[in-house]
C-alpha cells in the first residue's frame, strides 16, 4: 500500500528524529537549571536568564542534533530498507531525494551551532559542533558498520547535552557535575540500544550491522547490559557524593538505577525478547526521570 506523501515540513521533522532529539535536549535543559540552582543565581543570573538560555539551547541544540540525524539517514539509505523499523523513512519512501535530505541536514546543523555560539557563548557552541560532528562522522560513517562497540564509542556524541547546557549558562566546561551527567548518558546508551537490538535482532542481522548481539551473541549482550546498568548505579553514587545532592536524589536516583539493574539482571535469566523490549522502554523513562529528579533536588536544596 502506497503512503500519502506528507508536507515538506513534516518530512524535515521526521528526518530530525524528534523523539530521540527531544529526550537528549531535555538533559541539556537540566544542565542549565542544575547550574543555575546550584551556582548561577549566586553569580548574577536570574530566572529570565535561565529561560532565555533554555530557549536558545533547546532550539539550537535541536537543530544541530536533528541535522546530524538527517545526515545519518542520508548515509544509511542503503541499509534502512533492510530493517522493518526504518524501511519507511522519507528517503526510502521517495518523499525526498537523498541530496535534498543531506543539504537540509548540513544546513540546519550549521545553523543550530551558530545559534548556540552567538546567543550563548563559544564554549557551548564548540561542544554543540563537536557532538554533531562526532555523531555524523565518527559514529555513523566510521564506527557503526565496523565494530560491535559502535554504540559505546558513538554514544559519546549523544552524551554531551548536559555539558552543553551547563556551558551555555556558566561559560565553563571544567566543573565535575556536568561531566558526571554526561557519563550518565554515556553509560545509559549501550544498555538502551543493546536492549533494542535484542528486541529487534533480526533487523540488524539482515542489514549486516555488527551490533554486539549479532557479532558476540545474545548472552554476551545481556551480560554487557547488566554491566553498564551496574555502572549506572555507581555513577549515581558518584553524583550524590560530588554533586552535594539531597534526600530527593539520594532516594529516587539510586532507586531508579537499582531498578534498571534489576531489569537487566532479570533479562539475563529470562532471555525474553519481550523483556528486552520492556527494558528498552524503561530506559527512555529512566533517563528523563533521572535528570528531572536531579534538577528538583538541586532546586529544593538551594
């Protein structure tokens, strides 16, 4: 059955993978508010500054990250038709040419970097540009089809939004807490995506993408997921110690991470595709809740 062609704006929106981008940009906003509640309002910033910085980072970061996602779809147009999850993307469906998608991705990504750079500061702009370039070049073009550790290394690109938000508000990249927030996403990424590959394992095998579950087997993948979830628990403890968090995050942050590890441990025993999918779904909620609770804790302990 042929699909009805959406509007050009809708096609652009799909190319930007909005659900993934939105989740990451929420963590950037959390970087802004964590800084402002903990230090910014003592250093001359106010609520108007927080809102302005949030708008700039949200729009600019979405453009930069979304543009890199569009370039990713352009580059992977040869394997997307082989996977059920991606077979109906705009390029494969004939809604937009590959060249048009590439031009859109590059243009909007550059525009997003410029927006963050000129309306916040150079440090935030550099981090935004580095993240977009790392995702498109290092992950998409160099790693994804060459190593089963592609998600681990490439995950660094998607981990930087909290540091971008913090830098946009503070003009500094040297504090420890934002990088522990980055480490949270870095550790979360493999568990999140490997759970997806276990629940959609046939897709990646047929497309020839060397995901860990395809190359090393599903049992090994489940063990690695559990390992990264345990590391998330330890990272949560590190945030509590080094971020001077209060009771809210002490209870909720640790509880979320421990439950994530529990689901991963369960998956090693049941080896169920449904449990892998449930773990993947929980991982989305985990990241969102983890950062929101960190901001709430910081605000409460001002």
